[in-house]
């Protein structure tokens, strides 16, 4: 029976490391002189593609009303317990709406589960990645910061429809 | 006992039972909407179809009597297909509404749609539209589109509440529920229909849209509305009680509770007027002080009165443990004017659940020796002595006397010194010199003995500052489990309140008597050891359903281990 | 030289060296980050000052302003003592390493070394061994499992590699017939650099030096994926900075040691053939030393960003089964060489 050649059967040259180490060193040295990919952040801003998961936002219809019906599914599915929803009754056809909708951005891990579970396409991952706070209270985003016009989210909505 | 075979399993049944009853008793769940164990059989939902050998067609298990040697299939191909078909029919006109519907999470239709439905509809036409948001009565809201016409609510009103208030109108797919002309759904048990409605068609107007069911943590406890002591679940979220629901106990309340108990017995617990920390009246104002200061003040004031100038009055809703320690303490300081306050509203009871006695533990308080048997004055005499100025100081335990009857205001105003153990600020505390914050029934462990002589446990559902949900073994929602102090749901209001027995042992300590109890359970164990009526009982034995005491046949011994202390 | 003069000259040297060391260390960190970035096609720090050259000061400032956290389970004294030992060891080692030849100025002979000790090499070996205490103490006194494991690992690792290091050095000493660093350098005049004469010794010493400084690929004491931060997990603020600085200072010392022992110190081959004035020679030689030093330091960083970490068993295997025999072999070879020369 012929001996099977396995990945860990190294040749002598490989076994004394030195040549392999030199190869590695050559590679990194070469890379030091190759062009750089860094984006100069505050001056040049990254415009993420539709698949990007920035902070979750709530979709707002043209009439200024949120799509969310406060079903609480996003809050339940959120693995980080970032979302808190308080429902209340409205006169609209969909009789339920969120009086309070808060996402704690310190808890959110940008997994996108909330977006995936939402039956109303109401919560969507935006392209906003600029999140910095100086205290805990600032990190809790209420409806004022979350509501975003649908027109601005069209990109993501198309993406979600295609792949969900 | 006769036997039948369900899904290959041989089970015994009582003659006269139907197949679904026999199955349920043996832990086999046959899906059903319209059948309810304590309502009559209607047989209109057709979900409980089963296959029975030697019967040509599938039959509904809810109305087929079980017979000896019957062979029933609940999972055969034919049954599954029929069940799918029935579910598809239900879902033709039922709106796809779960995100908005309040029932979601405890909805039978939702559950069965997951378990017994194919998940696809072949119905492409517009769904039926019916009336939504109909106020059937003061407490119940109806949504016609969600109704699946099971008739449970109608049967409940007819058979349990004994008031014919609801009925079907119209035919076919337009059938809907309404009240009889000129009537409303306003019987004292009306909200029970929201519990038995298998879908979200009937909702409790008090609870609508307050919370998702999975966000709350249920605690098994007892209703504090009257001497019946209905078994209930208290549902809390963020340390706040949002609703009460009845819990099945065949010996007490079956599946039901009254609307008054459901709506009016919990709102004070999270109210803003809770007594938060001990208060002392200084220059006419109640000022929050530390516990030690309040104890010291009470001690020094009470010492300045002769013993027969002092009276202790308790509510009849104390727990057995509270009452035991109160009476032990009162005997130890040799105060004889000692009684509990009855709260009986004649004519308010009925033959269903509601009792005339509005207190929860009159029997227990009596058994624990809260009485004037040591030669003191009874309640009425105490009041008249207060009025005549012969009693000058009163310790009032968990009893809003003036709220009970405003006539008592005159008497209490005459007192030189009034100590109140109270849960909320009320008209009585506005006359008190010292107010101790007492925990409500939803913040402590304990037992109550109902009018039948049944001892039942209450459990804490809301935390005070000295409690911690997980450490105290309280029920936890996901938010309670994983939240931190930095989350908004961790910042809910917690009051500085203590159960009465704890306040009393603090007071006793100031008087120089040490009680070494750290938990209500230890007090109960002492009672169980010293009082033959309670022998063999502990919290585990009482369990979730309670235990019937043999009150009539037993002598109640005097309190054990007295130690007399001079004031 | 009078005793006073000696003290003053030495003090000046110490201050100069200390300042230079601190600056070098800070900039070493800066270059480490830059080189890492380049190797990964990034730019690296470029915000503080032009091309980020003030980054080290920003770092120091940040570290200074951080809260100093001492864990409740820690042994307070040991916890504070450990970073001090680390820093002390790192800085005092440099005292015996010459960076240039002696020269005469103002009628006096000056040497580019703080203390020209005749057992200099022993001194270095002894001090680096003391460095183990810093790490072991910090690991033990933190009262944290990660720190403890890091500390234990490092003591095992350092002790293992010190042996091959010692034997490699023995080869050098054998040829130079002295323990004095200056004598060792002088013995490597022309092309008689030890790297040429005893390449195996050079390799074993180099590898051991990596292991001694806890640098990748041998940074097991602080292997982040397994041990969070290793022995300095529980350190913050300036105490952490002390460890950080000492790690880089150790790197400089190791590099200087390599240059001294194997790369001929300040020696430039065939320099004497140019017949330059003495001042020029000294300057060129110092520059040569510094260039060699920079190259070795670059090499340290370069290796770090090229080679992944060894497993612990591999580390021990290499130490005992490869490096130790190789250094013995080297010793044998040098002995033969010494007989021939
Ligand atoms: S899942 Fe969607 S509809 Fe439901 S509460 Fe969240 S955002 Fe609102
Ligand atoms: S993205 Fe994930 S973590 Fe963030 S809010 Fe949504 S579900 Fe929660
Ligand atoms: S009644 Fe049940 S199935 Fe219907 S919408 Fe409500 S939760 Fe969904
Ligand atoms: S309202 Fe509910 S209980 Fe009444 S018939 Fe409709 S589904 Fe049944």
C-alpha cells in the first residue's frame, strides 16, 4: 500500500523552519512596498453597500407615521436585549403602535436579527456607522433618532426583499 | 374501570366521560377550540376529529362518549389530513394579524397553525371584513374578524356567570358575536371570556396593548379581593404588575375569577402613593426617617401610656405568619386591647365565587389569636373607648380604618398617638404619628386561610429594595434574567417596605424581645410545630393548590413560648 | 580620573542613555505600529503630528491619564513591585553595552559605555534572569488565572531558553577570551564577526533572544487568544505602561547584545584603510553601531508580523531538543576553531 501524502508530512526543508520563515519574511517585506488600502476616515467617508449592517433604524412612511406595529418580535429575538418596545392603541387601521421604541446602542451587536424577524419591514439596518457617546444615557436611541424616511432606506429594503 | 385504547395506549376512564376527557386526563392532548372542560359541549369547531375503529367516518372526540374497548387514533393519516383541512378553513377568513393582535403568544389558533397546519393558504380572495373594536361591555373589547365562532364566550355567560348576555347573529361566514339588544356584557365575571376565547377576539380592556405575554413573568399566588382566595397568576414586567389571570384550582375557583378581583386588587401596588420608608410626623408633616428612628420613636411614645390606654388593631388580611408574630408580640408587651377589623359587605356575595367577607384571612387571623380573649376590649369597645378618651394610643396594622368607614375618622382624630403599618398613604395615615411601610401581598411570602378553611400560599411578584428577584426565587422574565442596573428595565421603582412580621420583629427588638426569624417560612414552621391544627404542614406541602385544614374538629391552643416584657 | 569626575561623567552618561532609551522605546512602539501597518497594506498612525510622529506622546499621555486599577484579589505590594522590577532590569542592562570605541577628547579618554565592567556579559545574563521575576510576580500577585498562567509560562520559557542562550554566549567568550563587552567587540575586527565564524551560535542566540524578550513568535506569556493579556491582564495605566516599555527596552537590549556579540559591535571592516582622522572614525563607528542596531530591531518587528505564534509544546520542543543541542554543537565548533586560529 502506497503511503498517503498528508499535509503534515513535511519535507526536510520545511521541517527545519528556516526556509519557510524566510519565505514568510519575504512576503511581508514585499507587502510593505505595495500600495495601501487605508481610507482616510474623517476626510474620506466609507459609503457602505446595501448589505452593510449599520445601526438599526425604524422606517417612517411619507405621512410621518412609523411602520412598526409594536409587535415586540424584534425585542424578543434580539440576542443582546437591546430593544425595548411599549405598545399602545391608535385609531389607525393597524390598531397598535409603539409609544416607546428604544434601542440601546451599547447593547446592540448589529446582528440584524431584528430586521430579519420584523413582519412589517419596519426595522432596518441602516448605513450609519458613526456611533459615539460620552455617557450611557446618550446611547439609548428613542423614536426621534430611530425614525428614518423610507426613501432613505430603499437600498436596504430592496436588498432585504431579494435575500430574505 | 372500563378501558379504551388511544394511539395504542390503553387508558382507563370513568363511565360517562367523552373521549377527549379521557384523553386529557391521561395526558394525551387532542386539539380543540370550542370544547372547554367546564363548559357544555358544543362540537362546532371540528378540530378534535379522531378516527375510531368500526365507525365509518371521523368523529369529534369532544362529544363522543368513551366506551369499553374503543380504539381511537388521533394521529392517523386521515385525522391529520382532516385537521389540516379544518385549520385551513379557519384561516380563510382569519386575518394575518398576529403582530398586532394581543393574544399572540398565548393564542390557540396560532399554536395549532404551527402544529397542525400546512402553512399555506389556497384562498386568494379578499378576506371577510367584520366589525372591529366593539365594546361589548365596560371591560371587554371584541374584534369580529378574529372570532372563530367557537361559542365558548356565549356558553360561559349562560352556564357559569348565569347571565344570558351574548349570542351569535347572522349566518355562514358572516356570523358574529353580539350582546342581546339593550344588554351589555357586564356580569361580574365578564373578563373570564377573554381567558377562554381561544383567539384574540375578546380582549381585556384594562390590559389591551400593555405588554406582550412573553415579556412578563407569572407568579402563582392568591387573589386578595375576598375570602374566596381565588388562585391566580400575577403577571409582572419591569417590577410592575400588569394583569392578573385565574389559575385552575378545582377546590376553590375552578378556571375563573371575578372582575373586581382582577381589576381592583393590584393597582395600588405600583401606585405613586406607596409608603416608601418609615415616616414620622414632625410639625404636622410626615417626614421620611430611618427604621431605627421610627422604632425608637414608637417605643418612647408607647411607653408613656398605661397598658390599658393602648390598643392594637389589625386587618383580617394579614398573612398567618404576620398575625402569629403580631399576637406573640402584643401578648409579650401585655397589651390586652387587641382585635382584628372585620370587613363584611352584606349582600355583596353570590353563589359563584364572590364572598361577602372582603378580607382574605379572617380565619387565619382568628386562629393566630388576634382577639381580646386575655381580658381586653373588642373592636367596637375599643372604638368607643377611643371616643371617650380612655384609649389614647393605637397601633393599626395594615388596615385603612377610615377608608373602611369614614365614621371612624372622628375617633382616630382623638388619639394622642397613632402608629400605622400601611402599604399606601391614605386617609388613615394622614392622622398617624408614625407610619411604617408594609409590603403588599404581592411583595411577600405567606399563607392565607380562606373561608373554606383552606390554607393557601401567596408568593412575591414585585420586589422591594431588600429583595432580589433571582436570589429570592421569584419568577423571572428574560428581561429580569439578563438585565443589568444600567438597563431601563432594571431601574424600576422599588419601595423600601417590609412585610408586617419583619416590622413587628423590629419593633419587638426595640422593646427588648428578640425574634430570630429571617423568613416567613420559619415562622410558619414554628406554627406548624406548636399548633396541632397545622402539624405536618410546610410551604412545600401547601404547594400550589393549598391544603384543607380540619378547623372544626380541632382545639386551638394558646400561643406557645410567651415571654412577658414590661413596657 | 578622579572619583568625582568618574561619578559626574557616569551620571551624564546615565542620563543621556536613559533619555535616549525612553525616546527610542517610544519611537520603537511607533515604528512597530507603522511597520505592522505597512506589512498589512495599511498606513498606520498618521493623525498626531505629521505622519503621526507625535503618536508616542499621545500614547504616553493617554496611559498616564488612565485609571490605575488594582484588583481586589491582588497582592498589592507585589503587584506594584513587578512592573518596577521589569523597568529597572530593562534599563540597567544597557549600562554595560558599548556603542562606540573609546576616544580621547580634552586630554581624557572617554568610552561610549556607562560602565566598562570586566564581567559585562555575565551581568547581562544575570539581569535578564531577574527579569523573569517581574513577570512571575505580576502573574502571581494579580490573583487572576490568566495572569498566573502567563507568569508560569514565561518563567518556564525563559529558564529553558536561557540555557541555549548561555551556551551560545559561551562560544563568543571562548573566541574573545574575555567577558568584557569591549573586548568582545575588539576581537571581531575586520570580517572576524562572530556571525561569520559561528553562524549556528548566531541562530541559537537570535532565537533565544526572541524567546527571552517574549516577542512573537514566542509571546506565549501574553498569548491573547488564550490568556487575554497574560501576566499583565490585570494591569492598567502606568503600571501597564511600565511592562510595555520594558518589553521594548528589552528588545533594544537584545538587539544591542546581538550587535555586540555577533555583528562586530561598532566595527566597520576595512575602515582603517581609508585613513580618516580619528574623530571621523569614531563618528562613523557609532553610526555603524546604530545602523546595525536599527536593522536588528527592524528584524524583530518584521518577524513579529510575519510568523505566527508557536504552540507551547512546540516552544519547549524547540528550546530543549533543537536549540540546546545546537548551541552545544556550536560550542564544539568554536573550540575546534579556537585551536585552529
Ligand atoms: S418586529 Fe417590527 S413591527 Fe414588530 S416591534 Fe419590532 S420593528 Fe415593530
Ligand atoms: S441588530 Fe441584533 S443586537 Fe442590534 S437591535 Fe437588532 S437584534 Fe438586537
Ligand atoms: S387571534 Fe391568534 S392567530 Fe389570530 S391574530 Fe391573534 S394571535 Fe394571531
Ligand atoms: S369571541 Fe372568542 S370565545 Fe367567543 S365565539 Fe369568538 S372565538 Fe369563541
